[in-house]
C-alpha cells in the first residue's frame, strides 16, 4: 500500500492527501515533520514533506507525486483528457507554486509564527504576488473550476496555496487577493464543501496543537 509521509498541517502534504482521497486510493499516513536525519533523507533527500513511498521506492516534490498518482492509480482522472488543457492545468500549477506559494512562504514566519520579515523581502513578495495574481487572472476560467467544469490538480494546488497567500497579503499588505482574482472566492467556497476537503481540514485542525508546540519549542 502507498505510504504518505508528512504531517497534516503541511499544505503540500494535504495536496497529495486530497488527491489520493478524491481518487479513492488506499494509503497509509506516516507522521513525520521535515528533518535532516539520515533515515528520512533516504526517503526525502531534501528532508521535506510530503514523500510518497511506492512499491518501487520513495518520491518527493508534490507536482511530481501528483503526476505519478495520475499515471499509476485508478479513480477519477484529475487532469483533463485533452493535451492542451492538461498542459494549461500544469501551467497553472507552476504559476501557483512559483509566483504565489513560494513568495508567500517567505513571510509565513512572520504571519503564522511570530517572526519578522525584512522590508526588502516584503517588497519583493508583494510585487511577486501582484504579478502572480495577474497571471492567474489571465488564465483561470473559474467555470466553475480553475480550468473547465471538473476538479483537477490545479484546483488542489489552488486550494492549499491561494488561501495562505491571501493571509500573508491581508496581514502584511492590507490586500485582498480574492477581490484581485474574481471567481477565486466562489471556487474556494465550493471546494470547501467537498467531503474529502472537509476530512483534510478536520485532520489539519486536529494536528495543529502538536505542530504549534513543536514550533514554539524550536523558537529561539
Ligand atoms: N517543493 C516541495 C515543497 C514542500 C515543502 O516545502 N514542504 C514543507 C512543509 S509544507 C517542508 O517540508 N518544509 C521544510 C523545509 O523546507 O525544509 C514540494 O513540492 O513538495
């Protein structure tokens, strides 16, 4: 059986978990926090989560894991059939990761864990979010999903990255990314109604206290 390594508060872990749940694939969750222990690096060479352990060996990097799931597992397809539309979804996944999630992540320390962000970083992040959201505005159809009328991996990436970026934008820049991207709020609300999304959210909630303790124990 597939084993999913990570922890329930991780947004990337939850992307893979939701994909497996949506497809109805059996998997076992193995709780691990990011670390640099030799034993874990054997599975995840950067020490990050998630890691998916398959019969042939471990895989890391969320978008790669999602592709593997699509190609190897049964269940409802989560990429469009048509090659161009499938590429469009992959394009959006890259845009969400590179220009929304990763820039916003540079401010998670301040927004979620009581750290600080330099003015220089703030300026860079604000600019990146503007360009990233403008790119999404040009590409997303919200019809009602990110692209088309079926759930795709693009929606899964959107679900677990855009909201976090919005929290950064709201706290640090007094911006509302949802109003900058018409259709995004409605899609987020619709996704939140899915039973599998509710399960992931409940597990996240249940794991929050332990994660918060771990974070504060590590704080200087
Ligand atoms: N590019 C990775 C990013 C995964 C990632 O950043 N995971 C976080 C937890 S949400 C992590 O493991 N952070 C620890 C670290 O960066 O060392 C992926 O696509 O899976």
